[in-house]
C-alpha cells in the first residue's frame, strides 16, 4: 500500500504550485496595509468555534487589527450559503474552509479565487491544489473511537473484522451527514481497500450489526459515545478523541488500518467583499504561526514545519496506515459511497 503522504504527480504538481508564487506572496506590508483599510474579514468555517476559531480570532485581530466575523456551519451549510449568496449577487463570504467544500464550489465558475499563499511552496504537493483553489490547514484522520468505561482495555476491536463480533451488535454508531467523516466515508475506505466484491461482502456483514445512524456531525457522535450512549463510534477524527481524552473523558481512538486521511482546506472567495483581508487571513491560517494555533488546539497541522502535539495521530504507514483523499477525490467518490451506504445501512 502506498504511503498516505505520497506525492501525486510530484514534478507537475510542484511546478504548478510554484507558478502561483508571483501572485501569491506572503503577508507583505502592502497586503497588510490594504487589509487594515478594509478592517474586517468574514470567515465561513466548519471548525469548532471555541476550540479553534476563537483562538485564531484573538491572535489575528491583535496582530493585524483586522476584525474576524465568522459563521459556523457543517460542509453542506457552508456550500449552500456561499452558492445562494453568489446567485443572489449579495456576497458576504471572504474566506471559507472544509474537507470537500471547495470541490463543490469550484464547479460554479467565478465562486472561488484561484490563489494560494506563498507558504504553499513549503507544502507537500498533495496538500495544495495544483489548480490553485485551496491549500490544506489540517489533516483529519478517520478511525473508530471507543468509550473506555464500556470497552475494557485489551478488548477493543483491532481490525475491521473485529467489528463483526456479535457482542458489538447495536452498540456501534456513526454519522449520516453528507461528509467523508460519516458512514459513507467508512464505506469508501472499505471499498477502496478490499475492492468492490470483497468490500460489499464485508459491508453486508457489517450491516447485520445494526449500526445506529445519527444525523449529526461525527464530533457529536463521539460526544454521545463519551456520554455512554454507545460503545463505539466509527469514522471519527482521531484528534477529536485525543483532545477529549486529554480533558479526562473516557474515550480513546483506535489505530485500525487503513484510516481515511483528508485535509481540511481554506479558500478565498473570488468576489470577496474584503479581498485583501481574505488573503491575509488565508495566509495566516497556513503560516507557521497560524498552524501553531491548530496544533495547540489539538488539530494535526498540514504545514510540515509544525508537528502535531501527539505525532502518533499521523499514520506512519508501518503500524498505522493511512489512505489520503483530496477534496476532488471526495467530490467524485462520495456520492457513489452514499449510494452503497443507503442500500446497506438505511
């Protein structure tokens, strides 16, 4: 199995990324001054507000004197809001983020700016769009998580096959949101790993486990597992479980391989009301200083200059293997995965 961090079309992608360098400069004095004149920036974000958005807001506003207005929503909410604003000609969004948000919005011409910060030259190619529409801010590694009060140490599932044990029937839950961090995302990883025939056979067996479908984000599914409503959550981000465990919650994530690895990404609106402040915020989010806020908030930074607080969260492709999916890959494959998910698990 190829390492999750492998470079896709390395020479071509890197050359394309670097070609943005002339117009994708770092936070120059001119950009900072122009952003200060605009005075504010509006960020449509899928991130947890108190965990990440507020810390970013405090540091950015103090550093640059530019106010951050934020709107929190799940991926589907952000996509719908941006598209509605664009079609109505009343655009408020300057910057937006998400796992696959940008791939949907790029399909509508004129919505997303073809621009990435200069920091892109320090990134592995698969973490920057070769077309220039997005750059990664963090990595999301999807794994199972368990309530440690309900699942004694040493009795956790250690493989996908272990999830078929009858003792877990009715005790597993996952999100049914339109996201890779949902049951459909788990389906995709299984099909990509086992192949269609063997994968479908496994999934049909898993379907007999009466997995509970919950119409909330995966973070909220994990919260319900922590509360003792279910023993196991599938397809949750391992950094969320790690953060909760550090706070004393009875939870741990399981390094079952392969784990699906996605990148959370930031993009700038092509018709941003505050275009300079938008670029300044995007630049800040992927800069080492911004990435340290992601790290200190428990996220896995995308910038290779900044190492996660717990490096074991990142697949090493030896004992813990990851499969990396770009936003474009998710955009193409997720509808197919959802179709299989609906046929077997709904």
